[in-house]
């Protein structure tokens, strides 16, 4: 089990409790308590403009659960690289995977300082498996891969999960190239599970603009076609890149009436 290496002073300096941060706002929208007044305030602004946002946030968590179950049960994956982890909630990636295959190994990656503070909660692995946390930015794929290799066996398939994280990357930072660089470091037979927000709803566009005006981070909604391009060169499983709620929905737990403002897909690397 690998623990975070940053000192308490480093973490405190990065918390910026006077500015909203994406992981803390997301935590607020999911009903969590690991956030500050500045985060709940901007969360309320988002909800006043786009009340369905909390339902959309929960929708993405449920996609994670469905994707991990598919990857473990049907694809036989036993290793996960979860980038943009966010704050711990119920059914984190390692809990979902190890519930089915206790020997699963998971590396979480995030650069939010409050996530770093809570990393120990993410590192509670089964005895048979392993969990580790890497304090890194998705814009630094070389560091992520080098650190992840301390826990994961890169001679065996790895599932890369990117949920809501590429929207935090500006066009100038070339998000598609970052996805490609991460996948290039993984062996054949690896997988990509990705979901991100789309620019297809005017109310959501307005809510995100309000968030970007106040937050230390900015979010970049993109067209479904742009998000689908992250899967270029991979073998998509059915039903392809579709509205997040429509990706292999659980017949025993039908989705809410959240609007289709994100797309998702799962694909294998040759």
C-alpha cells in the first residue's frame, strides 16, 4: 500500500479554501460533506441554473459501477488506473472491483489537495489486492505511468478510467493527446472507460460558465463527436459512445430522468 508523500504543510498551502475546487464542488453535488462554504455556494449557483446537475453527477457514478463490473466480469480485468478520482464516496473503483475479484489492484490519481488528505480512505484494499494513490496531474502522463507501475503490472492489461476529467483540460493542453499518451503506456489488451460532459444543453452551458467564472478550475464542455474521438483506434464494445444513461443500463435499477448531457464508452486497446 502506497501512501501519499506530500507534507501537511504542502497540502495546506494548496487547499485554497477561498476558491471553489472541482472535487469539492462535485462532492457537494453528490450530497457529501467534504467541502467548504465556497464550494457549496458555487454548487448552489450551478443548481439554480441547472437543477438536474446533481442527478447528472450521480449518473456518472453509476456508469463507473457498470463499467467496472463489465471490465472485471466480462473482460477479466484485474488492474485499474483511475485518474481524476475525486473524493471518496460509496462504491469507489477498488470496492467495486474487489467485491467481484478481491485480487484486483487499483491506482488512484488526482491532484486536488483535499483528495490527497482523504487518500488513506481510498487505500483500504482487500488483503489479496492492492490500492495506491498518486498525487499527479493528468497533464503529466509520464509521471502517472511511472508511479502507477510501482503497483500495477504493465505486462498485463490495465483499465484506464477517465470520468469527467478530460473536461477539466483546455483545448490548449490537447486532451486527446493526453488520452493517447496514457494509453500508449499500457499493454495491448488494456481498456479505456471514459465519460464526459457535452455542450448540447444551453442551461448546462450557462451553469458551467458561471462555475468557470468563480472556480480555481475551469470545465470545458465538448461535442459528443469530440469526446467520441478519444476512442479513435480502439475497439468499442456495444453500444459504443452513447448517452451515459444508455451505456448498458442496469434493468434492475433504471436511470432517473436526468437529461442527456454526457456521453460514455468503453473500448479495448489492440
